[in-house]
C-alpha cells in the first residue's frame, strides 16, 4: 500500500506575499533614444533618416580636424568651451575622429558634464598632471609580442592587432602608442593592415598548438574591409587548434549604421560566424559601450540584424571618472545592454595611459560598483570588474589584489599562471587620494619608499596563502 502524501491546505491568496507594482523608473533601460535627434546639430539639421543611417555618409562626414568639429557645434556650445576644446586637442595623445552619430548624442547645452563628450573631446581646463608612473604602453603589449602586432601573454590566447585605425578615436585608448596618426606628445608605432605582416602572424599562430583563442583587434575590426574580414576569419578558422575567435570593436557604439547599410561587411562577419559554427568553433563580436546614452534605437536595430543571423555579442566597458563611475549609471548600462542582447563581460579599471588622468578613478570605486551591479541583471549579463595589470600581468579581478593601500593609492596584483613570481602595481589618481597620500607623492624621494612598502606587504600576503 502506497502511503498517501499529506494534504496541504492552500494558503489564502491574501496571505501570500505580494510584490508592489513595478516602479516605471526601473524600466528606464528600455527607453531608447529615437527620432531625428541628430537634427539638433546645425550641420545636420536637414539630414533625413535614410541619409543618417547610411554608413557611407557617416564615414564621409566623420570629423577628423578639431576646427571642423568645433565649427559643427558653433552656436550650441559657448565660445569659452570651444576655445578650451581647441587647446585640449592640441595637447592630447589621440587625434580627433568623431562620427556624426556620436556628435549628435552629446548634450551640447552642458558639454562639460556630458559623458560622451568626455570620452572623445578633451578640454585643456580639466586636464590633470599625469601620475609619475603613467606610460603609453602601460600593459606592456609590445614586450609580449613575439612578432609585430601579436601579443601572446596568456597560454592559450593571443591578441591579433590587425590594423591601427578606428571609426572614432577614444581619448582613453590603451593603445595610444599605436592607434591613429602621430601627435605632438607621441610618435605612434605602425601596425598597418598589411597582408605581409598578417602572414607572419598567421605562421606564428599555426606554429603554436597551445593557441586556441584569438582576439582580432587593433585599432578596430570595424575598419576592416569585408574582404579582409573574410580573409582573416577564414585563415584563422583553417588552423586546427584555433577554437575561438573574437572580433573586437567599438563600432556598434559609435557607428552602428555599418551593420544596417554595409551589407557586404555585415554578411562577411555573419559568414565567418556561420562557418565557425559549422566547424564547431566559436566566433563572437566583442563591443564597447561605456554609457547608457550610447545605446539608441539605431543600436537596437543593428543588434537585431546580427542576433537574427546568429552573431552573439559581449560588451567590455572602461570605467571612467565622470562617465560611468556611479552606481546608477553602471546599473542602467548593465540592464540596457541586456535589453538589446549584449552580454556584459568586463568593466576595466582605466589603464594607466598618459594624457587622461582626469578620467581615471580608484580601485576602491570599482570594488564598490561591482557590489552594487551584481544582482541587478542575470549572472551571464553581469560584467566582471577587472584591473588589466600594468606591465603585462593580464586581467585580474579588481578585488584580488595582494595588497591595497588607499592612502598611497597603490594596489599590488600577482598573476601566478601568467607570469609567476612577478608583482604588478596599479596606481590610483593622486588627486583622489587623502592629503597624506598626496603629500607623499609630492615628494619624489617618497615614491620608491611607497612602492617598496606596498611590495613588502604584498609578498607577505601572497606567501601566507
């Protein structure tokens, strides 16, 4: 005889816990900017939607000279701001390159505060002195390059720098040592899209059976021609031990029109993805949104085309002061990315590159943000906050330091499986340190002492694990 299960009396509906109606403000991530928003720019006032969505028009009208950019917004921004920006461009490590789309997303009534303006248009008045430990190649990519344009740091992964141009130039670029034309403060390393240079890279990858994962970056894969996308993708897929491939690009954030109207390019990317799937290999698109204002209805349409064709997207964000270093912005960004179908992957602590000190923030800020973002979206849409350890240690969880002194702003990381026995130091911006820390950095004789103190504490911590 089978025992009967006890009868559980159903609770009355009114006894069940009830969630209150959703606050409409919590659904703000679904409100994407639409309509002819670009027509607020005098130069684009008569541009219709079909023209604005044409990638060729976007590229033709992309602004590459400071005076032309400032002329485009004359009458929207004050003369004071325009003069400030002109001087900012003169002393910046990155050349100007801003698409009409990006220019249109800036709030020109408050340009100093706008998070998109901060990323692309420097102002001299907000410039801070560089931290004494900043460099142009802070990640040591060239030191880990067995052949020009290929960084082989991790055991199974390599970074393929296919070219040295982008659809826009970000002020905070970690490759300001190579990307774009020479500037007054830096002579760039040349990484042109050369088949001859690529051939050397292909040969190296084929000779290293441990390489399973290749990131195609630059520069920006968005600037590769359709034939180059096909050639790169096909050649890498033909190497038996290459199992994963990622096209890295900021294009979806700054020039989504390319997916909508450059059919040859879009189909090339889609074709490589499908070919990879047939070979049971993973081809992904890694994009780069930093602020929710960068995501519009145009973005959604571009993402829709890629998603319907089987192209999956992950997002990498750079943490920047005054752009996305507050909890509300990071949560809105995470939820908006999830809404359009881009999985959150990384939020990077701003690399220690010269000329952008006012955009860097502290390791502690990243730790706080990660605590608040986690739990607001599904786990697979939750980014990991990381420090790309200066000097070549690779990506480390922001909280995984061996030692962190918030007074001196020095954090010390190890990378036991990447570069065993080495210690990697990240330095918080001096202006965000307490007075005691600022005073020590003002005394050059204290620099070595602070570093030695941090390294000693890190060794004790690491060896006690």
